[in-house]
């Protein structure tokens, strides 16, 4: 079965590469800001990625959820931490956050965690 997360992970680099080629100023501007703000600091990369997933879920941004789950796992986030973060999203947002928990689970399963 192909999931939305699996499809995302298979096509995202190509999709964003094409966008960066057609709109290089957008890619360069966003990339520089992202690199600066999402690196180690007072918060760890893992903590920043968990925050980003929560915001992605709250804003209903499916690609954001998939991208940041992948980055959070790379930064050491565990399945338990991701699911606990999802609980915070649901506590703070209710139903709109609740209906995006399956995207988080889809991402984790596609990444093998």
C-alpha cells in the first residue's frame, strides 16, 4: 500500500528541486533563514523539529508534518516523543489537531519507527 507519507518521501526532493530551479530567490531566501533558525541553539534541533511538527499539525500542513517528522527522527526523536507531542497538539487544538494524528502515524510507519 502506498501512503501519503511514502509518496511524499519519494517525490519531495524532486518537487522542491523543480521549484528552486524556477524560483531560485524563494529557495535561497527560505533556505538561508531555515538553516539559521533550525540549527542547534538554546533549543536542540530535536526540540525545534517537535515544535515544527506541532505547528504543521495545527495549521493542517501535511507536507510540513511529513518533512519535520523525518527531520525530528534524524535528530533523535522517538516514537513516544512524537506521539506525546501529538497529544499536546490535541490538548491545545482539539478536533482539528486530532484529525491530523493519522498523518503523524503514517509518517512514522513510512520511516520505520
